C-alpha cells in the first residue's frame, strides 16, 4: 500500500511536482511494484490534502515519463517496463559505454569570426566602417516597416525574398551595373548562395575550378558539396586563360568561380578581353561561371566594368552580390541571379534549407532604397574609402623610401591592398597576434601549399586614417 509524506507548502516547488516525485521514489524503492494499481485520484487527494486537478497533473506527468500507465475507467497502474530499468539494461548490453564517434561525411572547421574585433589594428580586407553607417536613418525605415508590415510578409510567403526588395534590387542593378534580370533570389549572405549553388550543380566526379589564390569560404562551400577543386594559375591580369583551357580539357569541371572586378585576394581587375576569352572557353565546355561581385560599389580610378552577367547570351553566368560591404556583415543579406532554370532550382533548394530570410530586414532595406538613402550612403562611403585608399598608398610609398623592399599595385577599387613583402611571412602571424594586429597573409588564401609565402592583404576600409598609419608603423616594425 502506497503511503506518502505530507506535501511542503513552504517551498516554491509546485505541489503536483512534489506528488509526482513521491510516487516516482516509491516505485524506485520497490514500495510500488510493476503492475500495482494506484489509489484513486479522490483517495490521493484526501491523503495529500490537494485537489483533484493537482493529482491528475502529477499522474499525467508520470505517464508521459513512462512510470505509470493510464487505463480507461480503471485508473493508473505502475508500468511493467520502467524507464530506468530499460536504460540500465541497454547500458549493460553495450560492449562500451563511452561516446560513439559520429564519423561525419567530411571534415569542416569552425572559424572564430569574433577574433578580429579584439585587435588594436584591424586590416581585415572586407570590413566596412560601421561607425559611418546611418543607423538613425535606417531605424526610421525599420520603424515604418514595423508599423505597416502585412501579415502575409510575416508568414511563409515568397522563398525568393520580399517582392519590394527584389524590385528595388532589379532597378539598382539595371541602373548601376547595366544588368537586367527577370528575378532575384535573396539569400542569407552570399555564403548561403555559394552553398546552394554547390548543392545544385555538384555530383560525384564533378569539379570546380578556382584561381589558386582565392576566397576560402567559397572553396569550403564547394568542398561541402563533394567537389574536386582545381587550382588555376594567375598573372597580373587575373586568371590565366591557358591554365583554364588545360584544366577544362583534362577534367570534368562544372563550375568556374571568379571575382573579376576585384580579384580576391589580389585585388586585380580582370580586363574585358580576358573575360571574353574565359567566357568563350566556358561556353565551349558547358561550364557555368559564378561571378562573385562582392564589392562592386567601391571603385575609385574610373567607373567599374560591367559584370560578365550583363552580357551573357549563353546564360551560363550566376551572379552574386552582398550587402555586407555596404551595410555591415550582421545584416546577413546577399542575392543571386541567373537564368530562369538556375534560379528556380536554387529557390527550391533554399526552401529546404531555411525557407526565407528575415522579412523585416528585407522590407526595411527596400524602404531605405526606395527613399534614396541607400545610394546616398554609397556615395559617402565611396568617397571615404577612396581617401583611405590614397592614404594607404602614400604610407606604403613612404616605407619604400625608407628602404623596405616591398611591391604593390594600387588597386582600382575594393577595400584592400595586396602587398609583396619580399620575405617569407609564414612566421609572421604569431608576431602580428602579439602586436594586436589583424591581417591576412598569403597562406590563408592558398588551397595547395607553396614553397614560400611573401604577400599580405591589408584592408583600409574598416578603420580610421590615424589607425591605418599607426597600425602600419607597428606592422613594419616587425619586418
């Protein structure tokens, strides 16, 4: 016979929890055995001085946990297969009780992206200066959206993105980049777009061609899809056509990844003639081109070249861009456009991954663009980054005059310099870390190891001119 102790009224623990605990303890102690019937709810209520609702809540919890069985019109009885007995039995039958190795399909490493914010001098090549972002202005757009957003926008509506944002992007691409597109897929940053493209195109035995010095996150996205990566040679104009031709003639390549406006990481702008040769080769071999135009807006010496996607009669160019360099990386907004068939497939894949992006952020950006504030911000930041680009050029020239044997070409645009320090930099990361300097070295961008690394990528956009000067002084003192 089950007999319990009085429930404690002076504790914060609910009485149904106390009652369930006493019954559970009675089962574990053997006072209640498997198959035993419990007193009725009325009897338990009288025994513990609680109402029927408290008793029923305790019983239902114990049924859910597997300690009791509920029988229609017969009350409750102790389960004949208790959860703790089953657990112990399983462990006893197992040869080893330690954790089981998950054996993942492929190896991937998590990169701690919070580290750069802890450095005294940050020369990361893709960081905008968020101190100049018009947060008050953007907040007004967000407030308008929150007041006026429709219920449809806040539900699972279009996977491709909010129509108002896609319409604004189409207008912007047509007027600013000469690119006319029928539709656009808004992604959670361009990295999601790269991942989706890899999943869409890569099958067993197919590869992706990339410049030997390239964008590591893109390489990881393609490798995650199972692609073989083929490294291509580069020269002062970017990707070498002969290297691409040899690669395509010998291997099953499905995709070519390019950053032709500002090659990542070397900052080289690929000339139109080179682009045309590459395009013809890809058409000949049935290879699709991923054109990652990650910082098109920031071009200083002359108007930027039109994207390859603007002249794509064979419809083989998949065009990517991002708001991370214009706004801030935390906005997590990129977009992709291509042929109708490609876009349709990518949209279907995105629906599997996460259905849609942050609706409020999309609507706010659309409002911001419609008000003309987006392009005003672009003009301000282009002017600022041009000044900082000139400052870094002047400072690097001063180090050359001081006797430092370095070489570089002033970039036509972008947010960074690619500098040849003419010495092995493989041991420099440790020194930079100790000095509080964040900068990316050549080995960070290489897929295949090289005999010697001599280059460093120095971003100028994300910090003030005085910090650029002080940071370069600290860096060159280590050489």
